[in-house]
C-alpha cells in the first residue's frame, strides 16, 4: 500500500488530468435530468392502492382536478357581480389544457318537471339577466342542493368554487401538469386585477402535484447555493488555507456533478427527495477531506516536507476513510427497503456519491494537495481545549458515563411518544401558496381530500334496481354520520330529484324510484338532456353496472384515515352483498406511510448488524463491534426520544432517518477507534490513548460533525416539511453523536478498558505527540 501512496504522489499530474477528464465525461449525463413532482412518484407501479386508484380512474371519469376558490370580501356570493364573474370564468376555464369538465354554480344542471316533461338546464343561462328574482332562485336551489352544498358553495353563502376535472395522458409528464396549472393561475391573475374586491384560491390534486414539483425546484435554487456558500466559509475557517479549500471544493464539485451525471445516464429524475442529493454529497465530501487535510497540516507542523505529509495523511486515513464511506453507504442503501421509490432513489444516488467521494478523496485530493502550494499552518488553539477535555474525563469519567446512561434510559422511555402519522397536505409550509389556499378552502368551504367508494351491482344496468339504489342511499346516509366526513356526493341524490321532478315536484316524491324500468328511464332522460362535457361519467360507469360515491373528508393523519377506511369496509362487508373498492390520493398516502415505516423498521436491524459485523471483522475484535454498536445506538435513542417530546410525529421523511443517521454517526466512532487502537498498540495505557486520540483528531471530529450538522440543518430552510423534518432530526442526532463520541465514548473506555496492568499519569510529551516515520510505515 505504501508503494501506491508514493506512485500517487509521483504521478500527481497524470492522476489529476485523468480524474478531471473522467469527471467531465460522466457529468455530461446531468443534462438528461428533469424535474418530476406528481404524487405518483411516491408509489411503486405495483402498489395495491395505486392500482385500485388507477382502475377506478379508468372505469369512471378521472378525478384529477383543480379547484378555484372565489371569496368576495363582502361575504356575498349571491350578487349580480359575483355570479356574473363565476359564469364568465366558468366559460373561460373550458380552455384549460386537458380539461374534461367544468362544474360551478352557474352551469350546474338543475332539473325540474313541467307537466310530463323533464327540463334540465344551467342555473344561470348564457345571457340571462341577473335580476333579484333570478339571484334569489339560484340562492335557494344552491343552498338546498346536496350536489352543491359544501362542495361548490359554503353553507353561509360566502365562498364558492369552480371545479376543473382534467384528463391527462397515461404517460403524464411534469410539463402537462405545469401547462394546466399555469393556464388557470394566469386566468386567476387576470380576474384578480379586474375584481380586486374578490380573493381567489387555487387548490386540488393537480395543484398538489404542481406544488411537489415547485418545492423541489425552489429547494435546488435556494438551498444548494446557500449550502455552497456556507461550505466555503466553513472550509476557509477550518482549514485556514485557500489552497486546501480549493482542493476540497474540486473534489466536492466533481463528486456532485459525476453523481448527477450517472443519475442522468441511468434514467433518474429530480424529485422532492433527490433534490437533496447534492447537499448530502457536499456535506459528506467535506468530512473525508477535512480529516485528510488536517492530518497533512499536522504532519507539516512536525517537520515533514509537503509530499511526505500528503503521503502520511493518505496512509493515516486510508482505512478510516474507506470504512466510514462503506458504513455511510450501507446506511443509505437501506433506503431500498422503503416502499417509496423516490426515497430509494435518494438512498441509491447518495450511496453512489459517497463511494465516489471516497475514491476521489484518496486519489484526486492528494494529487491536488501535492500540486498546490501548502505553507505550514500554525498550530490551532484547539489542542489546548482537547487536553482540557481529556483531563476532565480522566477525573470525572465515571459520573459522565453514569449521566449518559441515565439520559439514554430516559430517552428510551420517551421513544414511545413517537407515532407514525402522515398528513400529505401538511408536507408544505404554511407560507406556501398551496398550503394557504388549501387551508382557507378547508376552513371556509370544504376540504380538498376525498375517499371514493365504488359499489358494483354485478350486471349491466344493475344500478337501476331498487335494492341496489337503496344500499347506495343507506351508504350515503351512514357516511354522512361519520365525524371525519363533511360531504358525500352520491348518484341517489339525482335519482331522488328526478323522481320528484317527474311527479310534479311534489315534496312527498323526494325518494328513490321503486321500479327498475322507471329508474332507467329517468336516468336516460336526464343524461340525454345534459350538455357535452357535463355527463354522469364521474358517478356512473359506461354500462351502468357500478356507481361511485365520493366522501369529502377532513384533513386526517394516516392512522385516523386508515381507521376510517376500516370502518367503511366493515360497514360494506356487513351491510351489503355487493363488490366494492375504496380509493383516493389521501388513502394512498396513508397506506404508503404505514407500510414504509414497517419496511424501514425491518431494515434498521440489518444496517446495525452489517455495520457492527464489518467493524468487528476489520478490527478483528468482537468487543470493538459491540462497542461501536453501543456508541452508535445511543445518539439515535436520545435523538428520537427528544423528537417524541418535541413533536412526536413520524412522517415519510423521518422513517429513513434512523438508518441514514446510523451510517453517518459511525464515521466519528471509526476515526476515534482507529486512532485509539493505534495509540494502544504503541504501548500507551487507556488514559494516555484517550488523551492522544482527543489531541490528534478531536478537532477533526468536531469540525466534520459541525459540517454535517450545518449541512442537514440547511434543510430547515426548505418549505417542504419532509425535507425540513429530515434535516432537523438528522442534525439533532449528529449533535448528540458528537457529544457521545467526544465525551461518553471516552468515558466508557476509561471505565471499562483495563487491558494494561497499571495506568500512569500523562507526561508533557504526550500532550504534543510527535509524528514519527514509523507512523508512515504503519497500516492504520
């Protein structure tokens, strides 16, 4: 291995040129990357809930929608100005790309009976004068019509909405979503200028998809430059050298662009999670580089020439860098147990980037350090601080260890406060336009999430049988009684209205038809009277064998939503003999959250076992493997314990933190163990070895941890809660790991590592260790 180090330094220009050429070729693939933000990226193609959802979308009209909320500031929807606005806007919204139907107050197809005829028409005819009588008629019908109330008009008549149903191609792209969303958004801007006394809000499933994509783009535009600036400033301060900082930045940028290049060549796309890959790689690359540069600077201060110091730095850190890279990659590769494809993508790309960082840190970085000027840096004041820390631990290691044990046990109890609970709409910061619009519409009109329940009659035309219609009506009535449900759309409301219309609009006939043929005739007559684009395909399938009821639900957590689903399923199992299925975007996210957490809980023991086994094999000591296991579990226990007290909710983003953090925090433990064992092998007792280790690499461990904390802390500025929560909890665990590695772990060694016969006090020479030529020949 020594020969490899020497050849690397001797041929540094060749290594530099080849590395940069390779980086340029591989990085070219980054041009193939594209943003994709629709919610389907969260689900595997064979996800059962997604398959059910898509099957229902094919059987009935697709339910992807945009919902335009209209709120006059005077609180009066039923005025001539507002109704005229709604009518005009409804007409223009038909021009929305991929629009299938537009539903509003003014074009609602109201039916009425005239002698033996059925008259069907919009509440407000084109060109009709909005006289007080017309407005009053629209008000009375709207506030009594089940298909409108709490769906397109609020109970108090202060807010209305226009619903745009869209039908995208099967191979939906981000460009399709943007085209529809931006068209409607531009139209809203136009009407906002014309009607400053009216507030407009845009929400719906398509708005959710668009917001996913926009948050990914905004994070890449805002967070990556912020992290880069912070990184440069930290490196200049930590390394105290412009040239060392430049060399580190070359490694970082090469690692990022090559990872993105490989992602582009292999068909990956940028999502709300993979947008964090550059930040993760940037952070992890610094950790490896800092250890190498600080080792080189320390060797130079001991009198070594630059080339010899670089060779020493590589040989001294070769095994630790490889080990930390492999263990970090293991942590990220456990993301493959996740049920969420874009979390798998995040894990795989980051793991690849980590291995790439390792390779470049051991080849490109030494070459750059050997080429660039490297004046000897003055000793930092951190050595005195590390000596003081070592002295403190020698005296107080038992109380420190006891305190750490107590805190860990207490944190273990607070772990139970964490519960898996996902609310997709709360993935977005309250400051985002989508979240503000959705919160307003939920409070003033109706929540944006629905559960669709399909009931199959079992035969073509079977929905017209009185028995089937009665079961559908009973289902609607039962759903309306559930506290989580605010509104139910059912085809039985139309049947009841038609029966009343065909019987002179007499109040006593507001009931379901009692003969199959009569029900079929009513439905046929009604459908023939509907204008193009406003058919009943959203409630009834083509051969009239199944109906779909839509229950609008409050914004629920995943556990509450799954409990509601189970209640609905139990009702359908016990009260009907018909086949059924339940679907909806909210249900899909609820199930993926629960399933993902179960999968990641299975992956965590595997990651722990692999990392501990690897360390035990490399260090040829099962005690070291068990010791590292203990040191790396404590930060996770304390971190999640604190999170249980602080918030207590585990969402999709947090489900992967445990495995990811394990791969990260083991890095400091590995560097500490490598240096501690080296000191012990040179004949130093436990106290001396701990002091030497803290003095030699304490500052490097502290700096790399600070870099990791800042790197993940940058995610707190994300408006996407999954990223912000992931960054916050990971940074917290790394902070705890820093104290564990620098204080608790040494206290443990001082308390239990008694392999020497007698401990002796530190000598002055040990406080300023001299690097000998033997260190260069010794394998770490």
